[in-house]
DNA sequence: AAATTTATCTCAGCAAAGCTGACATATCTT
DNA sequence: AAGATATGTCAGCTTTGCTGAGATAAATTT
C-alpha cells in the first residue's frame, strides 16, 4: 500500500550490522539485566493476578512489611511515584485488609503504615518464589562472588538524587 | 471519618515487626534488585521522554539494533508481549524513521526489521548511560566477580518456557 | 486449483498504573 | 492567627499492556 511514497520517510538506508560491533558499550549486561528482571517479577505477577492486584500492590506490600510504621511520604520517596498514583493501590490494600493506617503518635497528621497478619502472609508468599530464584542463580557461587553481586547491585543505584 | 465502623475491616491487628526476622527469605537481594533496576531504566527514560517515546520503544529499538533482520515474530518472542501491543510502538518507530521493514527474501510474508542510521544512533545514545552505570557498578571488581555477576543474571532467567 | 496455514496489520475497546492540577482537611509550627 | 506540612480526594490524561474480530498476502498442503 504505497509504502515508500509517503511524505515523511524518504527511504533511509537500513543497517544490517548488529550493534555489538561498536565495542564501547556493554550490551551483554544490559540484556542480561533486562531478561533477569523480566523473569524475576513474573513469579509474583502470577500470584497477584489471582487476587486482582498488580505489581504496584506488590511493591507497597513489600516495603510496608519491611518497614512497618513507615509513612506515606516515606513510601513515595522509596517508590519514586506520585501521591495520587500511590493513593489508589494503597486504598485498595487497606480496604482489602492487608495494610492498616495508624495516626502518628508524635505527629498526628502522619499515617503510619503497618501490615496486618494477612498482609504479612501475602508479602512472604510473594517473596518466596523470588528468593528461590535468587538461590538458584547463586548456585555454586563463592562467597566472594555473592558479595560481589551485592556490591554490583548496590553500585547500580543512583548515588544521591537532588530531590 | 468513621474509620473503624465500616463493615469490611473488623480491625485486624497491625504488625510492628519488620519482615527481615523470618530468616528464610533473601529480602536484601530482592530489594537491591528492585532499586538497581529502577535506577537502571531511569537514564533512558529521561532521554526518551524528549522524543515522546517510552520504555517500550526503547526495548524495540534495542533488540532490532542488536539483531538486524529479526522478524516481528522474533521480537514478540523476545519481549513476551502480544502482537497488538507491539504493533503500536513499532508503527511509531517506523513512521519516525528509526526502523525499516523489508519483506523477507525467502518468505515474503515476513517483515524483517532493520534500524536506520538514526535508529542506530538512538539505540547507542540510550545504551550509553546504562553502560557507564554498569562500569561504575563494576569498579574494583575482580574478573571472577564480573563473571560471577553475569552468571548470576543468567541464572535469574527462566530456564525454558513451555510456549 | 482449492483449501489451509502462516505472518502480519488493523480496528475497536478495556485495564493497570503511571502522571498533573486543584482543592480539602487536619495538624503542627511560628 | 497565619502559614506550612502530611495526607486524602476529585477529575482527567497518557503509556503500555490486554482481548477479540477480522483483513490481506504469501506459503504450504491437499
């Protein structure tokens, strides 16, 4: 259907050489990281869709379980999303009885977040397959390599943000 | 506003203990991985939003540059998304002149995908900050650790899928 | 030659999870 | 009393997934 007669693309030359040729860029790790993360989150995704929850709920449940008593502001800072985005999933988790809010003892404007018993169970159920996957990936690794992997993952984070 | 008089949540007990206590689950790596990936994709995200593209475009541009001549079916298999999801971003990339389609020489039903010159440049520009981040994360790592990280990331992938 | 399968594209619509802007409320600080 | 802070909420937008239904062109099988 008149593919080359359009006004925009005046037939730019396609390139047939794979990109690995450049040598400067570490494409191998970039791809390994992409595939690793894609499969890493697929386990909890499968569990969550039974409850009608998604990846966003997972993150909230995880961090509230790891840091009981954290505030909404803490959570926003950790997840780097906006208040309105968080509000929706947080409300669903509270309504479903996985998370509870308690007014801060010092500052009563704050809403400190705690998991309920079922919230704790959910977080553990979601973490379990991920943990097994990690153990499998570490099979046969020396202590030095295990530490090296942690250092690598830490090193991938932003040093500090100006926000 | 009548928080505990609702019909659904009959005040389940909140838990105040952090989840690390269980000992069975490797929460540390789970979180490191989350933060590492969050920041890893933030660099290209920032570049892409100038062009009006998103993360999905990045993935397509990346893999087409890595594997020039791959078909739409190959790409679907790599990304594990549906045809209709891919169609949208692929069309935008073709219309914008970053990717070209060529009918397969053997099987003329196929659309083999190639980057244009600007598509190659875009892919390199997106990979560059990620590659620098990786180099930084590897700073001071021995060859053994570098290999160990690759093995770890490979090990995180699904072994094989039944699809 | 006809029928079927395959590779791709398209249309229409839905959902999750991000986003912005604006505003309300309760509470703390000055 | 005034202002700042922590949170909640309303309305609406975007991206990127999804599904179902169908069209087209080309290859394959009968």
